[in-house]
């Protein structure tokens, strides 16, 4: 198995994010990389640095205006708020059927509220480079599978599955899983994404929401009481040509392996019906019982069980790191999952 | 002329709101009342305290879930964030065509992001009572016009025109202008709203966006570079049955009286075509040259000019206070406008 990792990903290191309206220490820290690397080492994986990625490649799944915004944000924000190192929106492009559609304004304060979806996507001077490094890992992991590898692992950090085509959110800037799936699709392979992060992969679902050529399936904690709150419900099934090509499987908080396995069967059955040639696994490890977000109660041995069951699909796979936050078991859980998957 | 005012409106007094991501002193202060009252005194208006309003009356223009949220917010927020006296969302129900529609979650943190639209609607323990007092002024001002008064003034504070049916935003909680218009409409009078606040009346427009029975017209600074940023563009004309019954007239920052008068002619022509029986004026005074938001360059004598021109419509009017922030001319500008209107 080949692991993709670029040291530039360490450089993104904001101190805080907003929780219930107050700045709190951010758990999406560079130290996650060390913990995940312990898991990679435990299974003896080769580690490669991916080739650099350009904005045009990231643009396969992201809006040109959004990329332009991220490239220029720091300089523009400095013109309106010299005291605020990290741009935090004070307005948001709230949307619902009762309002007219939101228009993108010119002012950077307005654009921040249009493109930054919440208080959990702080942009430091190093964020763009780190997010590009993260996306580069996903892109190379996909390329290697296209070239014949059976299993690749992209140690993507910052994560990506809450980022939509034109929206950063929830620690995510570029949607690494969507990028891998799009590159595989463009490479001629029918691709499904299985997102096992405890939080709904709302960005990934949104990117493919109107499309039938990429299947998105997510097993996650019921968003009624956990981030991303507004999306991830069972009735979100895709739209237009994409109707029926998104499957959300929300489970209650505290879910243990037995109930989880039942949902996994439903997910894999839908994937089997779709008959993909390659599977992208958006591998959030925050379903672990000791993850600080306390969503599900999945134990280390359960990660192996989950991996083994997915491997029975007998498909080439690229595993994209999503969430999973500092805890004693983060690295061993990764090793358990990858081992189950066949590493 | 009769002025409506309830002292409970003073009680809402948050210290800060977010500007470019940082807390800044909030200009929507109780002291505004003193300044506006000087204007009321200058024209010798009678001042009455309105009868108390109930939630059912506010519910004429607001969603039941939103009202329930505001009633219970403080207690529920205390359960998730004992350190944060003022609920500030950390997530937002961002909406655009590329995302699935946002669903209302159960958790108060999620509901805060659904119902509180930005960082400028801090809810203190006194906010609900003050906002109800403000709405009571608007309701009574409308009732008096229904009973035959030619001109009433509701000293509404907090203001209302950024609040939609299910959304607080921009210092606004209950949409006083929309409530007055709805009560007049229900009272059998064909009603138009002319919003002259420097910020687009996006909440008011949204409340009537799908309806043809109430015309909404707003003259405001181009939202490309000023709040509310995402709404207020000329192409927002209403929807469905309401198509053509919203008119946005954005003007560039720094606009002086000559260009303003041209836009006012366009607005009044559209209103004349609609042929209302009563006019609601959403009277933001922040078009003043010395207003801290520095949107337009309207002088005290211009307020009289504007009032005189509107009065030539020869319609009964209820004037609802919207924005207008501490400046030496706030009270005299109100007096100038009301005098022009015929007070």
C-alpha cells in the first residue's frame, strides 16, 4: 500500500475555532499527522510525497471564484481589518426558500460570508499551501489507483468533505475525496464514494448532488444534534439527473458496531447496485469511541471489521483521510482500518 | 401627528457586534431613542405608549418556529455554553443553488445558525421584550392610520427591516414595517412600503417576495460593498405571484440629493402605478451625510425635500423607524423628514 503525504500540510495551524459562539482550541491540529503517521508506520506502508498540484486541478471540483477568493483573501482582508489576522465572517449568505437567492458581492467582508460557511474554517497565511498539499495527496492517490494500485491512502490534512464547490466549512477548504472521485471518473472509471466520517460529508454530496455518474453514500451521526446540522438527512437523495445517487444514512449518537454494521450493509448494497469500478473511502476516524467529538462508539477492533467488510466488495480503493481528532487510539484505528481493507 | 414609543425598548443594550470578524461597539444603542425623541419633541408630536403586543400578532409576519426559538433561546443556550452570555452562532444555514436546501436541526447551536443570520443580532435577556415593544409601536401606528389618522410615527427600536419571517439579522428581530403593512392589508387597505434606509430592506422584501398584494420598494446603497451584501440587487423583482412587486433601487455610496431624488421619482412612480391606499415608510435615517455608516450624503434640508415629495402622493402614511445611528443630526433629520411629510 502506498501512503501520500506532503510536509507542507503541517503549516496550517490556526489556534481556535468557534464553538457555541466562543473561540475554543481547534482539534484539527498538525499533531494529527503524527498520530496518523504512527498508524501508517504500524502497517509498514511506503510513504511518498505527491507531485505539486495546481489550481486548475483543484478546479475540477471547485468554483473559479472560490479559488480566486482563497488566493487573494489574506491580502484583501488586511485592507479592511488590520487587527484581525484570521478572517472570520460577520455576515453569511443564509439561504432558504423564503429568501431571494444570495448574490456574490464585491466587498471582501461580503465574499468571506459567501465563501466561508462557518466559524470552523480559519484561513491563516499557510492555509492555502497546506490545503493544496492535502489535495495533492488525494490527486496522486487517485492517479496511482488509475495506474493499477489496488489500495492507496492519502493522508489529507486539512480534511475536505465539508467543502463544497464554492464553500469552505468545518475545517475543510478543498474537497479531497471529491477531487479523487472526479479524477477517477475523468480517468474512465465508474466511481462511488463511501464517507464513514462521523459528520455528514455535505460538501462531497453537494458537489455531486445533480449528477448520476458518481454515487455518494455517507454514514454519519444524525445532524439534528451534530455538525453540519443543516444537511445529512435521509431525504436528501440527489436532484435532477442526480436523484437517487446520494444516500444519507444518519445514525443516532452513541451508535456501536452492531447498528453500524447494519447501516454499512445498506451502504454497500447501494454501492453494489451502482456497480462502480473504484471506491473512494472518505475515511473519518472520528467514529471512534474515544474521539473528542463523541459521536459513535466504534472500537479499534471494529475498524478492522469495517475494513474487512468493505474489502469484500473486491474493488480497487483510494482512502482519503477526513476527520478523526487527537485521541490515544487515532493511529491504531487507522492501522486497523487499513489492515482490514487489505493493506 | 402621533408618535408611538414604549420605554421597554431601551432595555435591549448589547455591547458589541461583529465587524470584519472582530467584536466592535454596537451603534444600535438605546441612546438612539433620546436623539430621535429630540426630533419628535421639536415638531411637538404627541407621544403615546402602545398597548402590549402578543406573539400571535407578531406571528402575522413571523414563522412560529422562529418565535418559539426566540422565546426559548436564552435558556437553551445556557445549557450548551454557560460562558457565553450572548448567543452567537458558529454555524450558518448557508444557501445557494449548489447545495441541498437547509433543514432546521434540533440542537440550539444549529437552530441559532438557522434563525440568527449574522453577527449583528445579539440576543440579551431583554431583547425579546424590547423587540416586542418595538413591534407594538408599529402595530399601533398602523391601527391608528386604519382609524383615520393621516400620519403616525412608530419610534421602533430595535429596528426591523432586515428580519425575515424566520430570520433575525442586522440589529433586527421583528420586522416592524412588514407588520404594519400586513395589519393595514388585513384591515382592507391596499398598502405599499417605501424603504429609504441606506441598507436594503431585505427582510421586508423577503416577507412579501411571493405576494402581489403588498408592494415593496427600497432605495439603498448598492449591496456589492455594503450590508446586507447578498440581497438588494436590481434583478430581485419578486417571485411567482409576487413577480414585479418588489423594486430595488441601489445607488452608489456617496449619493447626494440630486441623484437620490431621481431614484425617489422612480420609486414613487412605481408606487403610484400600484395605487395604494396607505403608504408605510421604512424610515432609515442612515442616509445622512454624518451617519457613522457613511452610505449616502443626504443633508438635513434634503430630508425635508424627501418628505415633501413623498407627501405629494397624498396618502395616509405610517412612518416606521429603521436605522440611523448616533450623530449630531439624527434628531433634527427625523424632525426634518416628518415635517416634510406633513407633521
